[in-house]
């Protein structure tokens, strides 16, 4: 047996992953355990979980890998600060303590986390190697082109190459400070959202605006070549040396300072969102076409934070030259932990790789799960009122009936998801046919902006009936956007005419309005029995009752909170929101039956989390 632990830490979304004899056994982000969203501290609890899941002690590990090379990254920081000196002195002072205390001493930190029991080798891969490994090795392809796009690793911000068999080869790179990810983050910052978490909001806001600034962005901010390579005009940006993303010159270009967080969103922000989203999609498409021309391969694997831009991903699949696209579900830094572990197994140890019709990531359900005994004990100690379902059929029948009655259901089943998306294991569910559900779930349950769209979970065998996708086309990780079929769209009869900005929400656009964005798009998750088991059976039962094979699926958390991990996390979130029902494995709880159901815990609950 060969056991390999992969770790990502200190930059964004720390995580750990464990691979045993080439099989992905466990993977989780530290935030799920500490309850600090995007926790970048060393993933101590995630490491402990991975070892416990495999029944291993630290001394039984054969390799421990880290997902990038900190000395190379430190070199880039020093060179950048020197190049901009003295302008970056404040940023330098802020960054150095953590580097000098921890980041430059990673073997010591990793050894400490393993109780000093691990005595073997530490392996460091380059950041984009880890991304590439996480994209190709779990994919179902024997060979594929590989494209990684993110903010920045050591020096690289974009790379491409190919994978074949059990090896990956990266052949081309774009280097810092020229970064598509950082350009998108700069506009995220400028529109008043938090960098490294608000990019989703910017993407969701884009359909409410018009791309009025797209040409300005192309002319002033980014020079895009035919092959998709690009350079930024750094006079408009402050991120290499400062504590902000954009400069005063940037402010002048867009007619004023950045929007203040939590202030009203204006038409300017909506139009900026539409513009940067369009430009980002153009760059992604151009690069994808160039990568196809260079590699000649029909399959593409994607990773890196920009690969979470599901609108761009959808355009690559629909308009690009590749027949198939597979995206690492944990495409950001967390996925680097898995990437380095797989890189060691295949690339360094030269172990063979077998491909099947499905990927090897097990639906990305790689986190903790809880037994009925553990859940019952918690509920009894809490004084919760519950009933236990008599088997899967009884549970699915009851919950499907509640959903059809427009109840909002917190759903916790099986192993927790690895990556930023809830995929039916830690989800809040609702009826996609409901006209009021988007507003109710955003404002009364998620406590977030009303414009945020919700994703549909749909039975895979019916995906082309509702969305402009191929029959049985797979999108199990909610990383592709597709348009709602014309046949399912509503006849607006002038209802939407004259509506601009957030007022576009007022029009009912399809038979499933709660998951139809204002541009008729949806971030689709296909659900199949092999990966999703109980979740598939629930949607199947809902479809039998209602004729609709779709549920709203949003992550089980509130704004500023990581996705729930434990029964206790789920119960606290349930009691602090307007959720109607909580399902913990086989146990069903109705809000109205709880002893303190009338107690409003919202403010107390939200105070634990930093709004993002």
C-alpha cells in the first residue's frame, strides 16, 4: 500500500487530500471544520479527517506533498516589491510576517501537523502542475489537452499542455502580473465585492447589465492576441505592490471610485459586470481554440480559479473545437491538494492510470459523513423533535411531497462535497416551478443579494428536454451554464419590455422560473444514479409527483458561512433561517415542531460570519 497526503495552505481555501494506491480516498477544505470561510490557515483538521477516513496514522504515510513551491513564490514577491519600490512598502510589511513565520518553513509546519511522526520525504510541485494534475488525472480521458487559468501561482498565471496516459506535460505559460484571474478579481473589487469570493456575484450580476465597457476594457486594460495570450496595462492596477486591486487611473477610466461594499448596486456595476464577463469569455474561447490547434486533441481538461467561471466553460463546450470538456470540481487552490497527491502517484512514481466512462472523483463526495447513531445522539441531546423515515423510498416520498408543497428543505446526505459547489450532499432544496422561490431563498434563507441566481439539479436522462444540451450530456459538478430550451420558455407578452437592471427579476421567464436567470441561462447540475444515489431517487420521486425533473440546489449555508459539515452545523443553520424542513440522513425535522421554533436566531447566527 502507498499512501500519499496532499496539502494546500496559506493562500486561499486550504485543503488536504489523501490518495491510497492511486484511489482518491478523502479530500476536504479546512473552512468546513473551522467554520471560517476561505480559511487559509494550515489545514490541520482537514489533514486529521483524511487520515481518520483512511484509518491511517501519520507514520504510515509514504509521501506528503505541497501544491506549490513557496521559495519560487517568495522570489516573485521580492522581485515585484523591488520593482515597484518604494510604492509597495506597506504591502511588503503586511505580507512578510506570515512568510517569515510559516510560509518559508513548510517542512517544519507539515511535520508539526503530523505530530512529528512522519519521517519521510516532502514533495513540492509547481502551482500550475498541481492544477493540471488535478484536472487530467481524475478525468475520464486517456489523453486530453490541459488548460489552467487562475490569479497567480509562483510566476505562472496561465498554462497549457497535454496529458497522455499517466503523464502530464505543460508547454506554455503566461506570467505575473498579466493574469486573467486577477483582471476579473480587480473588477470584482471595483464593483464592491470581496476578492476571492465575490467573483461568483460578478458573474451572476452580468446578465442584468449591458457590455458597454467591453471595448474600453479591450482598449485600455488588456491587449488580447489572436491566440488568446494577453498583456495588461499595469498603470491601471495596484495589486502587484499595493493593498488595493485598482489605481486612481482605473477610477478615472470608469467615472468614479469603486463601489463601497453593501452600498446599492447601480447600473454602472451591472454594466461593468456584463463587460468583464464578456471579455473573459472571449479570452477563454481564444485560448481554448489555440490549445486545440497546438495539441490536436478532442478532449480538454480545465482547472484553476478561472475554470469556475461556468458561463465561460459553457461557451468553450458549445462554441469551441473540443468534443468533451472535464473540469476539476475543486478547480481553485483547494484542488491543488488533490493535484499534488495524484502527481506524485502517477508522474513521480510512474504508476499506471486506468480510464473508465466516469471520472475517478466519485462525484466529488469525498468529505465526512455521519451515521444514524451519531445523528440521533446529537438530536436527542439538543432536544430536537424528529421522525425517522422507514427506508429510502419512504424518505424520498415524504420529502418530495414537502418540496411539491413549496417547502424549503435543508438536505444532508452521505459524504460532504469537495469544492465550492453543493452537489446534493449539503444542499438547500426547493421547487424550481415556484415564482416566489428565488426571492424567498435569497432573502429569508441565504440572507444574500436578491439578484443571485440558483442552480438546477436535473435528472441526467432528461437534461436535453429542459436545456440546450446534448442527450445525457453530463454536468455533475455544476460547472457549465446552458440556456433553457425555447419550448420551456414563457411567453412574456410584453411583461419584460422596458425592464432594466434588477427589475428584470420581475418577469417569469420559463416553466422553471426559480432557476432561470434573466438571460434564460442556468448553471446546470445533472444527477445520475451512479454518482448521486439518494439525491437521484429524491428528484426521480419529485418528478413522478409533479412531472418536473428539476429541483433548486443551493449550498447549505448562509452568506459568509462555509457549507455545513456536521449535523450540528446543519441544525444551527436550519434554526436560524426560514427553512421549513431539515433532513439529516434518515431523520426529518419540521421547523414548526421544534420547541424553540419561534426564537429568531438570525442576528446571533450571522454575527459568527464575516459577510463576503
